[in-house]
C-alpha cells in the first residue's frame, strides 16, 4: 500500500510587521489542514523581512530564543490545533552575541523535536548574512515526525552537496529547504539544484522561496516554490513567480524505496575514497 503524505509549503509576501505575518501563516496552515495536509513548512526567517539585504545592528531585534521564544511557542499551539508537523524558520538568539539562522521542527502534537542551524553563511551583495549569523553547529539532524523522517537545509546551504548527502545518510525522507533568493542572482539554478539533490540522495525536497520586494533592498524574490520527488520530477505545478501561494501536494514516500532499489546510489558510494573531500 502506498505511503502517501499530503504536504504543504507557503511562499509569502512580507506584510510589514511580525504580528500580521504570523497571523497570515496561521491562516495558511489552517487552510492546508482543511485540505488534508499533515506537514507544512515556511520560508527562511518567515516572521520577519529578509533584513540581510543590509548590515544594520537594528535588525538584531528580530531574533528570539528557540524553542522558548514567542514565535515557536505560538507555532506549537498551531501544530496542536491543526494536527500538523510544522517547520518554523526564524532568527535565533542563543545568548548575547550568539545568533543563528535556524529552523525548529514541531511535531503534530506540538512537541518541539529539535532545530537545524544553517551551516553555510553567505556574505555577498544583498545577502550580508555573516553580519548576523554564526555558522550552524548542530550537524544535520533528521527528525522522526508523525509523517516520517524530516530534515531541513536552509537557502544558501543548497549549493553544497555534502549536507544533502548527510541528511540522506541520516535517514531523511523529506527535506524542507526554506530560502530567500532573488531573480537576478540564482533563478537559473533554482529549478536545477534541488531536483538534482533529490535524485542524488533519493528523497523528496520541498523548495520554498519568498516572493516580491521588501523595504530593505532591491532583491526581487521570485517564488516558484515546489515539491520534487526522488526521480527529480516536480510534484504538481511550480508556484507563481510573483504571487503569494499555499502549495499542497501528495507525496508517495513509497517511491523512495523503489528508487533506491532501482538506482542503488547508496550501495555504490565509496566513502573509503572520499577523504580528500574534507581536507581544508
């Protein structure tokens, strides 16, 4: 019997304040639950603007603790209300001077299963993230959720194949990739990298991008969020490149085992020959 999970993601425009941004995502989540979704994920630092277009200490105000801060606490209540697993990307403060680009993973009963911290931190025009974030230090956890084994890889991480592979080795069936990337920089890569990662590592990927322009810079976030299966095929249509959208798709997790038997990439790995990959 097929193991089908109905999954959702949200690509959203910035509203101008955190409260309305949270309220909007709560309504998207409730609609996804009405449509039968059992898991939903939001975009990178979803409750704030993408402030990394500038380098300004005022933006530390968006940071909050994880899991005990107000946003994750509120999302825990939402998970209990809807019965959905929720992937919640926020700006995390651990202690003074220790800030991370983080995603909490909340199970369908409201339990915080853990968090992922973004490993690869860009510092280029329009993406001044090293000003704000330390590199992640929690490895590549895979969370045993009510819908299966779920991992997270955040935005710029997607350019680095090592983390994708580690998530696969750790048992991921579905990886959420919350992002904030703009049209002029990487749109030609957007429909290549995540499908390639899904094929190479034989799992599903949920690729989420912001949409629209915001007040802190000229980045034109182009949406086109999607789910992709282990054969590299889009599951349903790709989302709009200009409008906010809730995407809900059925993912047949049984396809993972089928593809792994057919292509056998994990069988044919050669970790004994890869030591050069980790030399500085």
